[in-house]
C-alpha cells in the first residue's frame, strides 16, 4: 500500500509531499524525502515495553506501573524539570504544560539550546518574517547565515530557495541570488553566488558594519572586519539593496556563538534597515520538526515560549536561570521528565552528572543516550509514523501529521494524559 | 534594629531558595515571613536562625545581616528594597537587589547573575565578583537600570549593564563580553579590560580604562581626552544604530 502526502517528522521543513510504501505494517520504501527523513520514516529497532532500572539491570514493567512511577516522582519533587517536547505533537505539549503547572515544576524545550537566542532577540526588536511560500514565490535574494541547509535541512533549497520555481520569478534559478555567510566553506557555500567567510565570533561586528554601510557610512568601516574585506561588505550591501525581495535564514552558527541573541538582534536590525530600501525578511532555520510548536504551545498557554518556572504557582521566565542546561548545571532540580528529546547526547557533562543523581523518566520510542540516565523509560508511538498530531513548520504554519502504521504503542499524548489524571487525583 | 539571619545547614542543599521577603522594611512588623524552596513554602526560621537586636520605626534604621553556608543559593534578596541596609557575609544568589529604589546592599563575597537588575535607586557594593547581567535589564525590556549605583570590586561577567538607561555602574576588575550593550543613558566604568563594549549603544557614557577587545567597527573615532588623569580615546556610536553615545577607551583592538 502506498500512502501519499505523508508529513515528514524530521526537521523544521516538515515536508508534506512524502510517499511511503507500507507492506505488512512495515515501511519498505520512502519517496520524495531527503536522506534524513527517509531514515526516520524507515524506522529503527524500537523498545518493546516500559523498563525500570533495577540495580545494575533493567526490569520490564507495565505502562500502568511506569505511569504511576512518573506521577509519584513528579508529585514528590520540590523542583521537577520537564524537558524536551520538540519531538512530539502539540496536543502532548499542551498536557505537558498543564502537568508542569499542577506539580509546580519547570518546563523547558529544546529551543533553550538551539533557537532560544532568536526568540530573546525577537522579544527585543520583533520578527519581520514571512512564510516559506512567500520566499519561494517572491525572493530574488536569499542569505543563509550560519546555516548549512544541504546537510541539516536538505530540501529547504529545492522546495523554497535555490532550486525552487517562483510564481513571480521568470527564471527562478537564474534570477535568484544566494549569499552564504559562514566561518567555513560548507557544502551550501559551494552553491552560493557570494560566499562571505567570517572569522569565528565575528558575526556581530560584520552585521554592525553592514548596517552602517546600508546607512551610507562606508568610509568609517575598517579595511577588514572579522576577516571580511570592506569591498566584499559593500558588494553584499549592493546585492541586498538591489534585490526586490530578500530573505535571511540563520542557523545555530549565529545563535550559539559569542553574543548569542545579540547577534540575532543585530541581524533583525539589519533587515529592518534594509527594509527602508527594499522588502526584506528574516527567519530561523528551526531544527526539530515541532520545536516551533513547543514555543507556540508554551506561549499561548503561559505567555512565554520556553524556560517557564511554575514553582511559585505563576509563570516566571528567565532564560539563563529557568532553562534546562542552567538548572542541571547548578543542580537546581530534583527530578526530571524527558519527552521527545535526547539531552544526554547534547548537554554538557556537568548537566549529565546531575541527571545521573536524580530520578529521571523518559518518553521515547528508541533507546538513546539518555536511556543510560533513566530510572524508567516508556516507549511511545512516533508522531507522523504511528501517531497523529499537530506540528508547526519552521515558519509557524501548523500541519497535521499523518499515521502510516498501526503499532499499538500509545502516543505521547495518551501516556501524558494518564499521568496527568493520576496527579490531579492525588492533588484533589 | 539589627536582624541577623544565619543560614541553617539544609538537607536538600541544591534547590535554590527564593527570599524576596528579605527586605529591611518587612522586619519592622516582625520576622513572621516566608521563603520558598522550589515549590515548598517555608517559614523564615526554618531556613535561618533569626536574631533581632533593638527596634526600629522606619526601614532606614534596619540592618539585615545574612551569613552562613549556602547564601549563594538565596535568590531575590532585597528585591524592591526602598531603604535600610542588607549585608551579606558571603556570596549571594541571583537577582539580588532587583528593582531596588533606595538603601544599601553590601555583599562581601561574589554575586550571582542579575545583581541589581532594573534598579532605580540606592547603592549596591559587591566586594567579590559579579556574574552575568549585573545591573542589566529583563528579557525583552527596553530599559535596564535607571538610577542608583552599583560598584563591583572584583570582575563582572557578560552583558554587564545591558540596556542601562540611568545611574552609575563601576567595575574595578575586568568585565566580560558585551559590556553596556544597548546602553542608552547613564554611566558605565570598567577599570580593566572588557570585550565589545557599548554594542548598539544609543546614548550614555562608557569608560574602559583597559583594553577594549573585539572593538566594534561602527564607532567613530573623535580624538583623545584627558579623564581623571588618564588619556582616553573618544568614540561616538553606535553608528549602526544611529547612536550618539560616548565610548572612551584607553586602548582597543578590532577583530580584523
């Protein structure tokens, strides 16, 4: 059986034109998806049932026992951390926020280690952004800054930018210019019309210099700025000012280098400056397929996009204090629930040392690096493969994922609802 | 009146304690106050041994002395303080002296992040180092500190005096990255080195008596000035932001 219009639950592009061939309740072939998406849709060896750490070994337990364990752990904690959420659907994220409020814990999602700085900058100066469709059909200049879509978002170029047809562009491939800014010559840099190579840590200075040049203050800029010649900066500004519609896409090369959110703020202010001359927009290359959704869900439910501390009964937000890495590194939580993420594969060692000291429950279909730190792991259905739910694309467009298999695993939402009901009962 | 709060050795020592109740004014009506450890409300005397000497009718006559192991876990001490004195005989946790309008806080050790955030008046003296966001603003806020004085005798972390709009911040040691970012008023003085000072500044004055590393290319060099016995180079900026702030540095290096 071939299932059409499947939504790929891998990256923030959330491609919705995938075809999946299913035989005997197994995915046997995937068409249209990139290598990353194909690998995810083809699946790996999943965990069969919930497991509980029992001394040096694992013991199989039932879903009821695992859910009861988690509810008890969260209820008895003084400052539980509920982290992850980007690898699950919006409906499950909603239950997560309710749970965090009920147990007065801290809820944080993976944006605190990816595009959190982008959100901090947007909170300072706003977000002049647009949907991917607008860029595809109108943009005649695309800038990738600190992002390498060929490796990380492979179909971004073919669906929306370099290789995409544009409704308002006669010959999109010829008319659309691409500028890549990075600290090294990436695969994406090789297909750019202009490659700007910056010394590591020099993004902020280059952005400031570009803003000054857009304002006509070229003469005051030093001959080179962070390894980029003044001539090239002027050429970039000329390309930008000459474009009818420019779009900037930035990645973790900008959010996670020195200065962090101030880099993004500077990039947004450059876009605002350019919008005095032509039409310009800027957007983040979001990573997980539903990391944008976790920001949306948190924001509409609590007022804040990530790093929300409910310990005093009201929502308090202060990235750097109420975000997962900071809390774990300072040993400021006493239990953790991990959903749809793998912190042990990404967090600093100091955080993992604390994770090893406290009770941890993880909801994840596969054994991963965090499994080694868990007291209990509960396997769940994979959103977009054997569970349905809403995810938000990197440009904020909600797309409902489809189910291609029926496996009998409960979804994140089902497991979390049962935990929440137990905790409500205990609180009442 | 002198209130001494000696921290008791707590069993679960890693959970921070939010103690915004520790403000001199509150002790005029007794010591029946609460603090929070995570999601648990605790009486002040469960966390501290409380001693009160003398009496007072106004906050200016109250001195609170905090001591003991683990004072670095105390957050929000002196929040909204409007008079009197708080002395910390050790380190203090995040958000000490937030929104303060008057009085004095003296910290004998180091201060954690957001010391004196959005402060409007009064004085904070930190004898040790201050962590990131000392005398800064809040996330997404336009104005940080608007008045008062913060003096740090050690070093300061990144984003020192971010979004400062008034008041004075003095750091005797080095400051970190982005000191005085988004500054639009007030005065920031760094006695030693820092990196990328006054990024995106709109107004105000920033002095660096050491070297400005990674100096931003969008500050316009005006000339040299004599300042308190030092020869400093005067810049106007941030030109990228149509800024008219003054940046004075003894020495600078571009990332070229």
